C-alpha cells in the first residue's frame, strides 16, 4: 500500500506541475503553488483511500469460514420444524 501511495504522489506531483506549466504556456494563466499543492495532496489522499479499500476487499476474499461447531449451532435452528399455529396465530399444543 505504501508503494502505491508513493507512486501516486510522484505521478500527481509531476502531472499537476506539467498541466500547470502547459496552461501557463498556452493561455498565460498562472496557477498558484498553493493550489497545486492542494491538488497534489488531494489526489494522493484519494488514491490512498481507494488502495486501502482494495486491500480490504482482497483480504475479505481470503477469510476462512467459521469453525465447524459454530456452523452446527446455526444449522440446528434452521433444521428444526416450526411450531404449528392455528388461524388465530396461537401455538397448538
């Protein structure tokens, strides 16, 4: 995860400054450095959130099921027949 965040930081650093330079060359509009820094940090933060979510989803696929005893206790509830009820909704005994 650290490697992906560093890569995104480096790429955003280069690309944001390249785009700012191209904007200045073709339109004469100067993009302030504080705005560039905000863009770089925003892109890095969003990338770290998405990479973290991807890591969590991949870990979820590797999880093992519960132990056999816990699985048996939930199955016994579902395999027992439901009590019979009459039309009024009360149990027949």
